[in-house]
């Protein structure tokens, strides 16, 4: 596996850890932001492995479309992963929510985002492992 692929997956895992820690401390905006980042970087790692590159986008849907695989995620899990994209913006820009992002993001939403990102990262790791066994 190219070292660059490993870098992206390591960052995905680190961002997932950041999301989990943010959730523990009640920083809901950070939790959803890092959840989105974890899923994005995991998918970009896979795209590097499969296609040698990835588009410059934060769209989880577009990254899945580029990948051409749902990684074994259910339709419900896939739809939840697409929702992560909004958190890239929502958590960072108060004009989107017309207030503080933490006040607009519920604890349940933050937990769901972190759980969804965990499923995407784990599925991406599994796909990378399977691909490395074939090579």
C-alpha cells in the first residue's frame, strides 16, 4: 500500500477519535465536524488506493459515487453518511444556522453523526484490507 493511502486512513481514524472525544465533552459542533472529516478522509484513502486520486470535494455522496461502491453499507447507513456533508458547513458557519452551531445541533444528532462516521471508517478499513490481500 502506498504510504499516502495510509496517511489518509490514519487521519480518518484520528478525526474519528476527535469526534468521539468532542462528543464526550459536549462539543456537538466539533463532534459533527470531525465525524464528517473522518468519513471524508476514509473515502479519499480508498479512492487513492482504487483510482490513484480523488476529487477536491467535501461531499460524501460524491466520494461514494466516485468510488462506485457502498462498501457493504445498508441504504439507511449510506443515506446517513450523505447527511454528514452538511456538518462540514453547519458546524463552522453561524450564518447557516443563524446562531451558534452548538445550539442548533442536538446531542442525538451529534451521536448519530459520530456513529455513522465510525461505520464508514470501519467499512473503508475493511475494504482496504481486502484490497491489499488481493495485491
